[in-house]
C-alpha cells in the first residue's frame, strides 16, 4: 500500500522437485573454414526455468603447461630426482617456446643462470662409477642414471654446453647397468633414455621388445617411445595399440592405471598416463584419446602444479611434446557461436591470446526451449577450436526412485527422544520415523555409503526436509575430509576412500530438529564423483509430516 506499515516482503527459494540431469556435447574444429552444429534436448517433463546451458570455447588444451612455470622453473635443489625434475622442464619449455615462436614469459629470463646451477648440481651428484643415485654417497641407481642421461641429452640437443667427459662416463655406466638389468619397467625406462642418445643400442632395445609381455602399461609406453626413437615405427605402433586397449575411457576423460604395487612410481596413475599419452602422440597426435587424456591430466592439477616435482615435470614433458607435434599454438582465427539462431559468443584466437583462459557463456532457461536447442559453431582461420556445451536441467518427478552406478547410498531417519532409567539417568531412545514427527523433536539422519570400487573426490549432498533445521552436532567418527551445513542441505566431501570389500559400508550421521508444521516432499541424497559422471547414486525421495507439538506423546 501507499501507507506506512510494518509489512515485509521476502523471497523464499524453492528447489525443483526432481533430480538434476546433465547432457554434454563436445568437440574440436580443426579446418581453416569449418562449422558444426550440435543439439541438446530439454524434455517436456523438465522444469524449464531451472534449466541452464553453459558453453565453453578454448584455443588450446595445454595452457596449463605455462601456468606451471613458476613452480617448476626454479633453482635446482635437493636430491638428484628433484634437481632433474626442475632442470629438464627448464630446458624443454624454453625449447618449445623458441620452436613455436611464442612470447617468452618473464620468468624465463632467468633461464641461463638456472641451467648453469642445474649442471653444477648434477655434476656434483655424479658417482665415481659414472652413474647417479638419489644422493652423492648412496648406491648408483639404474633409474636415476637413466633420468640424468635423458636430461643431459635433451640439453645437448638444445645446444647447451654439457661437460662431455662426465656425460660419456654416465652413458657408459648406463649401458653397463642396462646389460645387468632383468626385464622390468625400470629396464624399459633405461631403454627409452638410451634411445635418445646419438648412437643408441638398437639390438638391446629390440631384445626388450621380444620380452615385452613382462612389462606393464608404464613399461610398454616407454618401450614404444624408444622404438619410435630408433625408427621401428611398426613395432612401436603395435605396442601403442595394446596400450590403448587398457584405457579407462569415459565421455570427457581418459587415463591409465598403474599395475605395480601401491607405492611404486609405476603404480602412480598420473605418471603412467603421461607416458602412455606421449607414446600415443608419437604414434598419432590426432588420436581421439588425446584431448580426453589432457582433460584428465589437467583435472589432477593442484593450483599450478601436480602432486610432486616429478609428477609436474612429467606432465610438462608430455604437454611440450604434444604442442610441438600438434601445432595447435600456431593459431589465427575468428569464431562465432549461435544458440537457436541467436549469436551468443564471438572472438578471435591468435598467438598473443591462445594461452588465455577459455571463454564461456551461460544461457538461462528462459532463453531456451523444450525439445532440441541447436548450437552452431563457426570458425574461420587456422588453428583448433575446442568447445563444450553442457546442459543442466531438472525433470519433475513426484516420486524419485533410488539409483546406483559404481557407488551406493542409503538414507534413514530416526526420531530421538529421551527417557529416565530407574537410577535417574537420562538416556536417548531411538525409534524409526514413520513419516510423522512433532515440532521440536530431534531426528538423526544416517547415510550409509558403500562401493566395490576404489574412489576419490566424492561429494555427498543430503537435502533436508524444508520444515527442519540442521543441528550442527555429529555422532560417530568423522572419517570424511570436509563438511558444510547449508540452509537446504548437508554436504560431505571424501578426498580418497579405498573400498576393498563390497560389503563394507561407512556411515555419516548428523541431526535435524523438526520446526515448522506441514507436509513435505524430501529430495533424495545424492552421491557423486566431483570429476567422473559415471560414479553416481541417489536415494529414493521421502515424505515427512511435521505436526504441532501439542498432542505429542512423551
């Protein structure tokens, strides 16, 4: 009204009664003048105003390599591995930038001094027999010797001045170690390192090829790379075919799993994936698995680095090699994106901005239609345009059924009351909730989670009845990594949880208080992998009636 009053207008958020659904279309335009049209469909049962379309475009999948320079391009320090894991990327990234004619990052101005310090440290760590261990006074190690020789060979190829006497002694030591080494993944790494030198031992590498069945994916990837280096393409390609057959492939991601004991470097999925990636790129830079493998490697990044110096260095090696082979950074094109014949995005990509973050746009439901929504992408000029169109929508469902893919979750409600025993002690009493609860009563929520798979980065979202409020106290052990309590849900995060027994179940418990009387539809609990859509589960939806406290049975 026009008159003063104490009335108040509030906006009340309303959650769609249904499960969120996702539809993803992605691809890459490579031609100088190319266009494509993809379609995402919103079904008639969807709540249109709760729908959203996100479109992301990018000129390069490998910008993260340059984002890691501040972490990797540092003065070498510590043991041989740490020294080499800083030294080799210094050389590789500088050479890649020079070959591709890219603008040199400011941090690279320090490169000559950093390489000089790297040489000094490497020479200081060399053993009397010509090889290297982790430290100066430990035993010479075949892997570390191969790692150093690989790095020094790269430096020679990049026209850095290497102490050839020390280098030749190292190569001699590596050849002797190779003869003594039994067939294993470590020998495959030694073969790869030796394949990079000026006069590789082709016979020794071909002998390992005959015994390749004893190698894991990690070892086979290294052997394939060695075979490519000595121009045995057909044998190398045959191994790559075997490697690809073991890929863990999904719609957007792909990786390879280690096959050695848990704490071995060869068991590190990231290290295995980077070497498999390099072998696949050497075979065919246009392979359909390449963008998926890059997506997965980017996914594993923490800030501007990966788990360790060695992991970060391995990813940089892989990306540098890919950029050189693919030529994707030599770009100069314009592009436009249309949705339902309406232009939503346009831009240009060239050497000056190709390493910038991708461009994206969000289109709300009121600009979309039920049925097919057509997305047209047009590109003119040389280079690659990567795109992803992700549609999110809610299907209205009166009763939502439980669903499970690679993980299971169950939710139960228990009413908590108190009683006094004969000694005057107050004890809690628990009874199953049968849809009806009274205002003021406490409810214990139990979430039972199980899976037969080793999983990481799991998020559990438990939506609460609208008439209830979360009590921020828990019972049971907090085995999960993090929790958040929000107005509409409780959220729990599990960074790494390895299920070895399909029957084993872990439990999360927390409590609610019934507050506002009414009849409520309760959305399901949802368990998902934050990165892999094929790990998903939801409970069934529930109903709850909250009555006034009057008439409650004590």
